C-alpha cells in the first residue's frame, strides 16, 4: 500500500502544532513526540520511495492534489505534492538524517528548560522543508521556502537570551529576505510569461519564451539560491548562525536547508538549460564560494565556524556542478547527499566535543581528546576522511566526479575545484589535529568525557553512511540511472587523460594534509590565544569582508535610500499637506476679520452687494 505524500508533511506539522500549542503540559514527553514524528515521516518516505521504484523507469511519479488553493479566472494553483526521483532522494535525506538529529537532540538538549519548544521548531522545519521539495509548483514551493526561513530564524535564535544568538537570527532572516525577493520576482515573471506556475506547464512552454525573459527568471532563481544556500554574495549569515544549538547546525546548515538552493536550480533545470548566461552565473557563484568558504575555514578557531566555512565551500561545489548543465546535475545531487551524511556527522561530533568540554568552542583549548572521547573521535575521523575525498569514503565518489565535470567544462572551473580540494584537506586536517591530537590545552574546569549513547548512536550511523554511502549510492542504488528521468544526463570530455585525474586529486589532497601537519602536527606548540597572523589570515578571520560587502552594497545604500524617501515625504508629501492647511488657516484668519460685530459694516456690505447685483442685471438686460 502506497502512503500519502500529504501525510508525509502532515505528521511533523501536526506534531509541531501539539508541541507549540500545548505549552508546559507536554514538557515531560514532548521530545519523544518530536522524535516519533521524525521517524514516522522517515517510514512514510521510505514507503513512498519503494512504491516509486516499482513504477516504470521513465514515468516514476506519485502525485496527490489536496485542494485547489487559488482559482481566479483561468489561473489555478493546487496544493499538490509530487514524489519523483529527485524529490524522493530529498525526502529520505530530510527525514532520515533529520530523525538521527532529533534523537541526538534528546541528549544534547537534556538540561534545557525549553526542550519541548526546540523539538516543536525542529518538526516545523522538517514539515516546511518537505513542502519545499514536494511542491509541484513555484507558489507552493515558495510557501515551503518561507516556512524554512521562519523555522531557521526560530532555531538560530533559540537561545535568545544571548544577544549574539538574537543578532545572528536577525541577520539570517534579513539576508535571506534579499534572496527571497529573487524568488518572488521569479514567481511573478513565470506567471506573467507562462500564465502558470506549475512546473510541468512552465517547463513544457519554456522554449517558447524569449531568451531575455528566461535569463531574468534564471538569475532571479539564482539570487534566491544564493540567500538560502549561503552563496556569494549572500553568504555572511551562515557563520553567525552557529550561535544556535549544534543540532540546528547539523540539520539546517549542513544536511537540508542550505541545500535548498541547489535543489531549486536542479528542479528548474529546463530554465537554466535555455540560458547560457544564467548557467554561467551559477558556475561563477559556485566557484567563488567554494574557494571563499575554504579560505575562511583555514582561519577559524571556533570549531563550528570552521565547519560552517566548510559547508559554504561544499555547497559551492554543488552549485558549480549544477551550473554545468546536464553533465553536472546528477553529481551535484550526489555530493549533496554524501555531504548530508558526513557534514551532519561532523557537526554532531563537534556538539559532542562541546558537550564534554563545558560548551567550549575554541579549538585552541582542545587537544588530545581522542582518548577521552573515543567514539566521537572515531566517527569524526570518518567524516574527515570523507570530506577530504580519501577513497573509499563517501566524499571521494561525489567530489571527485564534480572535479571531473568541472574540468570537462573549462580549465578555470576545474582548477577552482581542484584548488578547493587542497584547501579542504588543509583546514579539515587542522580541525582534526587541533581537536583530537597534540597536547591537552584544556581549561582547569574542563573534564572531557564521552557523550551518552543517545548522542553517540546517531554519530555511529552517520559515520557508517559517510564510510559506505557514496559507494552504495553509486553502485547499489545507481543514483545516476535513478535521477536520469528528471535531470537527464550529459557527457563531457576531459582536456587531458582521465587516468591522470585520480592521482592528481589525491596528490593535492596529500599536499593539503602535509601542509597542515607541518603547522599543527605532532609537537606543534599551539598557543591558547590566537596570534595576530598575516594579512591573509586576518582577512579570513574577517570572513573575507562578507559583512563589509553587505554593509557597503546593501545596508548603506538602503539607509541612504530610506533617508532620501523620508526627506521627500517630509518636504513634498507632508509639505503639501501642511501648505494646504496653512493656506486654509491664513484665509480663515482674513475672512474672520470681516466678522467685526458692527451693524454699519454689515449694512455697507449689503449695499455693495445690492449694487453689484443691480449692475449685473443691467448688463444682462442691455447685452
């Protein structure tokens, strides 16, 4: 029996409603309801995917229309949820990894008085993300898109008593509004151009629209993707978002929400296929961001911010691939899935380290934790090997394919991807060495210890997926064939012998590891306080001017525009109102003087009036 796609969304949404509306009455069991909703959604998703797999390869689709949302004239929008090969892999990622993070959160948030509310927000996020990927039209996708933004705001600012958390939530919300403006423009342009916002209708008619219109729609979609996926130039919010509880970083900022932009471009690939300009912009954004994120990761001492820089970089790889057209779509989604495994595992591993170190995030105060936290170390190490691309771990299968298709596109794209691999190996080795090796640099009150089983079991599962997930997706699931009906498949040609790529990639990874070992390896003296560093390191610590860019390009022009509009409003709009009022007051003051109370004055006015009337009548008579 095939489950209902709408039920997939309804379960976490109903759980969120119960947890957020029942108040303190659900404190004792609310976290277990949140976990049950996530696991239940995963089971429903698994049922849907298995049912989908039984259908003919070229026509796999399970669709359910819940109700007609908008019906105006000939314009109709239905609330329709569709499971196809692309949305299928996302619902498994969202609910599967999401369930593990929910379970982990039971232990991580154990002593938080508002744990029930936290799980309500997690469920709300899962429901919104599922709406986003299951929507069969842009308008319903927009609802999920905004729901994800709301849930992200609530979760980043969950510890709102901390000014830094409240500020980070506001920053994420505001920066994402810039990207959301792009999505709203894309929805409106799509409606004006095609008379519909449903994906099947829009994609079927896309080749009949003008190239200029298609390009603008593609660029508007890219702006939306840049905001949600923390890509240049809207990337600055992601690093500050680490102020939220660590499970938030794992779920939203590693496995799901930040991949929404990649999903949007992949889902709308018929639009991008028709515009070389829009595709080129996606490639440029991805290449710039993958290098920026990697460089930022080099200089961060906060373990979560180092991983956040890594997330920016890895999403940059996905954006680069998805901008390459048919040769890159499948590999972008492939890397999105493997990244969800190993990055979620590493973020939860970082949370486990913090749990055992009194919430300390500064890696300069770690060191030698591999013995005190053996399970955390082992699972984090597997994620490390996966992200730097060591065979046969998950990242090797997906990232190497992206490097390959990047070289098939151009030397510049391939060079950026290869350089990013070297920097990734460097900063991730730095994280490993500063955290788990070397001398202990703990504070006196620190007593490192392993996390409870409710936290380590999800770590072990994610580590297993990081170890074999890439191979399984490629050789067991055959992801390439699975996604082909939706994304198609293209072939490219390397500008050099393909036999050179693997040793070349492994060589640059080895160079990155060796360089980090030289600086942070055995015997290295790592000061507890960060040295000033070179101009390059200082720039990386300042996020390569991301906040400065936002201030100069977005905030200050906005402030000047607002000030100008205030002056115009004050001098022109309000000035006109004040002028009319002043004129009326002055006129009434003049007229009031005629009312002096003297009978002779009134008689004189009457005589003058009578004379004027008589003269007027005489002129009419003799005219």
